[in-house]
C-alpha cells in the first residue's frame, strides 16, 4: 500500500471517523487515500482557516483528537490561525499537509538560504513549530507509522495541543509493507504524584472559612467533569466558572456562584474577592481572567492554590500563588476527594448561602428600553439558553456573542459551550460550530452564536453546513458594526471612529439575501417578545436555520472591569469586584462577608 493509504487506514483503525480537509495538488495522494477510506467521513471546507477551526470545534465537542488535511503552500499558511487557537487553548489536532516532492524542496538543500525551490512550496514546518507541540516533515516512507504514533501521542499527552506532519508528494505515493513499519514506543515518563502537597493543601482547607473552587477548562481536557461534580457535592462550597470552563457547572447547581474575570459576572468576582481559600483547577489564569491589576486577585485569600499540568503556568509573574501543584486536573480531583472522605469536611453552609444570594441578586440581565428598536444581546441570550435542551452544543464567536453567553447564559447539565479564548479570532463561531455539528452523532442540536463582523470572515462554511444538512441554528447578532472596537474608540478617542461602522468604512450585506444564496431557511428576531414567540419553533425544526437577531443600537458590555478616575484626575485599575457600572459605597460594604 501507499504511505497515504496507510495514514488514513491507521487513523480509521484508531477510531477516527471524521477528517476536515481541502484538496490540493500537493496533497493529491493524501486526498485520494482519504476518499478511499470508507470508515472516515470527509468534511470538505471552503477555506483552510475553516478547516482548522472546524477541527478545533470537533475536538472540543468530542474530547478526542481531531484531524485536518491541507495542501502545500497557502493551504498550510491559511490554516495557521486555527493552529494558534488550538495551541493556546490546549486542543489536540493532527494536521497533515501535502508538500512538494523532497528533491525539489528547500529541505533537500539546507546549505542554501533558498526561499523556495518547488512549485507553490513553503517551509511550513518551521512556520508552525512555535505554535505546535510537534512538527516534522516525513522524509522516509518507512518512518510513517513511527511519526504518526509519535505525533498523536504528543498531541494527547500532558498539556494537549496541535501537531503537524508534512508529507512530500513522493513520500505520499511511496509503496510500503505495513508489517515492516517501525512503531513509536513512548519514553516512559516518571510521573510523581504530589501527594504531600495535596495533603498539605487539604489541611489548609480544613482551617478555611470561605473556600471557593475555580473550575477551568483543564478539567474537561482531563475528562474529569464527573470528578468535579463528585468533589463539589462532597465539599459543598461555592464554585466559580471560567471563560473556557463555564459549561461544566449547570446554572441550577446549588454551588454555582457566578463566573469570574474582567468580563465575568459581578457575583462571581465578589465571591472570589471575599474568599480566604481559592482553589484554581485546570485554569491558567490568563489576563482576561485575573485583570491587569492581578496583584489584587483573591486579595483576602490566605491560600491561592493553582493546579495545572503545565509547570510554566505555575511560574508566571502574575497572581500570587501560595500552593502551586503541577498535576493533571483529573488526578488532583480524585486525590482531593479522597482526602475529603478520609478527613471530613467542615460546614460552610453560611458562606455558601451568602455566595448564592450574591449570584441571585446580580444575575438580572438588561433589557432594551421600551420604544427602542431591537433586542438587548444579554436579554436575548438569556431567553435562548433557557430554551435550549440538555446535551446541545453551543459555539460562539468572540465579542458580543461570547460576552453575552458568559455573563447571562444559562447552562444545563450535559451541554458543551465553547469559544476560543487565547486567540480570540473573528471568524471562529461558524466553522467551530460546524465541527461541533459533525461531532453530534446522535443529532444533538448545535447552536452557533455569531457576530456580523465575524461571519464575514468565514461565511463560506455556510455551504459546508448546507451540503451536509447539519442540525445547526445560527443566530447572527446584528449590530451593524464592530461593537467592541466601537466601544474602545468611544472610550479612548472621544468617539472618533475608524474602521468599525458604516460611517468609518465597514458595511455588511443583506443577510436575508445572503442566507438565501446558501439555501438556508431565514428568520428574523427584532424584539424580546419575538424571541419568546419564535424560538421554540426554530429550535425544534430540522436542518440549518439562519436567524438574524437585530440588536438594540448603542448597547455596552456591562458589567465589566474598568478604570476608576480619582479626585485628582488620575486613573487607577479597579479591583475585580469593583465592576462598572460602579456600585454605591454602601452596597460595596454589604458585599463583604461578615460570617
């Protein structure tokens, strides 16, 4: 068989059932072999950025390795934004690229500073090395099993992430005997379980009065959501959601107390800043979460423990960490639960009740003023998520859709909700939703929360969804501008706009006409009342539906962390609990736990 045939046979034997791809001359044997492997469904995108991001969405929805195949030159470079997203958010994706034959590649003449030798060639391996866990050009047909197994092992081990195999066309077509191929044997890493550190941390927990758990995306990556639920049920303490991990705790959980960060919920940040014991599990505490005023993060806490599988994340010069624990989140959860069962758990009911009361008090979402056209995005998102079934998949793009979902969305048990946090690229929502819809083997409803600016970046994937008649409902948050950019320019440049709206050079198409061109059913929602009336029928319908949600003009992202102007005119970064719109001083005092 050919090397190309072996690649996809091996992947199919390993359980891969879907591959995202765009064909190309430099990958022609890969394309042919993929088409011949009947156990794998091929999802043909219309841009390689869509291919890469769809693979990310698939990996997020399944918890498994995703596979993407592209061609040489621009086929590889077009995929880079998706690679970055997977790299920063720890998503396991195997990229397989075609390449010119080795004898006409610059790799064959390393002594020369050539830019290009073969037709449409680019040295993709060196380009993606800084943003992958492993990247290599396969130059020996007999090494294909070794390199495949090595790449997959690396992608799925430790802190997960993307890997890249570049296959020259003469290697793709080379004949091999499968029984002669060398296996990759992983070097057995001696993992030392930090039992002493975990035991010491639990002793601190026993003396705490106001403990909280911050649940990060690393818990889902470790396939440990059930372990989190078991631990929280045992400890009976407040749990706070993170931007990448907020879908793991249902909103009706008796322990849910909000979500944290610069664009978190007011209740989540208030509870965090009152806690004396903060346990961060599987979250890297990025700047969006801890703010630039990170010295004040968990400022009343005697203990700030961070559990992360990546030792580098425990050594950053940002928040104060009293107890760094380098450990897989799933392993830690089981060990901490064992400690709780062995040593018992104090009664934190008063603290828990106080925290839940804060969440209830500040969970009200803003509505459009009477007489104003459109619907407030926070209000619409609350209405929508209240109606979504359990086990639905929700992909959202950045800015308005992701902020509205994070701050006002209702999460139900079994749902998967995701947005890319580290890269935060416009154009993420639709292709990532495509990946989620492909992963929904039992017909689970897939929701795409998309912005008008973002959809313009990858709208071609509407055709991919239509081609496969996927059960996706796309909600276009139409504000007719780049809302986050407009707000930034209003704040910093006295309302001078550049490249953010109609008056400064950015316009959008007629969405009804565009959806018809892609043969999507079209619906329009212009008010909260219409949302309540129309959504049940939309959500229960079959196939793709394009819903244009016309938003109220001029809305702002609130609450959010903002700087305070002091009496002398100087600006100071506010602490996390002090979100804009600022609360009266007497109310802020009421938000200090006195138990």
